[in-house]
């Protein structure tokens, strides 16, 4: 949609034509944003629910993982190293999808072991675990689906 509009070079005589050929309306813009925000919020919400459910009786662990979640959510959009590690996790999931264990905990442990060498020094183990979990939740939501052309 956006690339088509960016490439349109003919004369435009009315505002409506301008909007349809070259512009994005507020409604279209909000629709694009909602698609992205929904995926992100659902993955973060599901990660928070996972932490609450699996660590309900472990206050310190829950506190540490929630802190790690906040840090990962801040880092993902702007930190290239975190983004690259997220992509390595996604690639690992795609390649090993059929042979992954059944439980999320086992999948997290497997990915941690497989990619431990790729974890940057400044990222602690809780942040690494949460990055894997957020990536799994986003994967579940179809966030990384490869387009079929």
C-alpha cells in the first residue's frame, strides 16, 4: 500500500484523489498502528501472565523477570544487538519447529543452551530468558510469519 502510493507520479487534481493516490488517511494510519500494537501488547501481556502463573510463589524471581521484561521491551526497538539476538531466536524456532519440546519451559531452556554463545555480556540471564519468552509469544501471535508469495 505505502510503496504504491510513494511511486504514483501522475497529476492529482482533488484532495480526495490526493489522499487515495498519495496519502494515508488517519483511519488507515491508525489501522496500521493497531496491527503492530496489538501483536506487541498481546505478546507482552502473555509474557506477564506466564511470569505470574509459573512463578506465583517465587516473589524474587517474579520481581527479577518483570524487571527483565521491562528492559527487553525498552531494548527491542532501539538496540541492534538485542534485535539481532531476537532474529537468531526466530530463526532457531523456524528451523527446529517440528522437533521443539512440548512445554514452554523446555523450549526456553533448549534455546538458551543453543544460543548462549550469542548472548551479549551486558544481557543478564533473566533478560535472555525473557527475550526468548517474548519471542515465543510473538511467534505464537504470528508476528514473524513469513509472507507467502
